[in-house]
C-alpha cells in the first residue's frame, strides 16, 4: 500500500498528480491520497477579511493559529474546494475516488489543544482559543472498507477531537499516523521542492538518502514546512513504515518518479529500493 501526501503550496501540479495516481490505480496499486490546501486557504482567508496568522513554537515549528473562524475557512477550502476538486479530477480519469475529511467517521482523531505557546519578540506567550491537535487514532476500519470495495480514499484535515470538535492537524503527521496504522510499505510526501535540500533553496543540493535510524540528525537541513515532513517521516519509520519518500509534486508523473528513486528516501538499506 502507498500513502501519498501532497501539500497545498503554490506550484503543485494536481492534474499531473491525478493522472499518475489514476494510472497506478488502474494497474492494481492500492493507494490513499492525503492532501493539504494552505495556499488556497491563505487566499480565501485574506479575501474574507480574516488573514492567516502564523506562530512559531518554542521548539521552532511554524504553524497556523486556528481560531473558530479560521477552522470554518479551513473546512470551506480543504473539505470543499480542494478535496472535491481532486475527487472530480480522479473521477474524470476513471478512478472511483471518495473524498473525506478526518472529521468524517472520525478517520483522524486526537486531543483538542485549546491553547498554544508562541514565541513573539523573544518572549513565550500562551494563546487561547486555538483549534489544533495531533492525530492519535486512525479509523482504519472505514478506510479498509473503502479500499476493499475498490474505492480510492482522498483524505484531508481537519480531524475530530475526542469530543467531536473539528481540529486543525498537521497533514504530514496525519499521513504518517495513517501509514503506520495501515502498515503501509511506502509513505510519500510530495511538495514544491524535489526533496530535502542540504542548502535550501539550492535544488542541486538534494539529499538522496537518509538512514531510518538517523532521521533526527537531518532535521537541521529542514526549512519551514519541511520540518514537519521530516518529523512525520521519523514517526512513520519508527512506527514500522518501510520507507518514506520526499518527492516533487511540480513534475509529470510525480508518484512514479518518486517510486523510481527521485527525491529523498528515508529507509533502512533493505527497504530503500522497494
């Protein structure tokens, strides 16, 4: 099984991605697609007069502060325009895709964090009214029900809290939790860079291979959103996923290219070329 996570940044070719996934699906590959929608969410939030607010945690991770109005915009874009746009593309290509958010059927579930710590002007502040969390449980029964009946699940945040409240969760770490729960042999994280770069943004400085036992030592090369991807990769390989690939979603046949070795592969040597 292959879990494909595609980001929502500018420059991603969703048409090429869907064509590639359709070809693999018709060839009998079992796939799940997890997607984001950050760039479009930012655009819509600006248009609605509620611009995005990004915060940096004391540990150095950047994330979106998600108040109630933001989670509603988030649902509008991720669960609506982005999710159904991808499902429509796949349906036109003959793939019987089913689009779900993590809230539907509690596919993704975790604890609601009402407050978050943010570093501002060198000081740590506690911000309340947040709607975020981390995926702690995955409803594998619903996903397996879809897969076993020939459907291709297309999943997106938000997740459900244990109380049934929508929470914004990191898509890369959600995909890692999904891959771990389903015992996937490959987790692929596609974005608008060719992989993990030693000297960002120099694309010629691609790091082709990271040993599964040494992922944390490569965190220093990760910039911005790539930090969460490396963290998700570490969680996935620790959870038993065979390999994680960071690949380029701007190119034709991005999934096939990553499977053939293009990008950054995180694995032990035995699984690097599976």
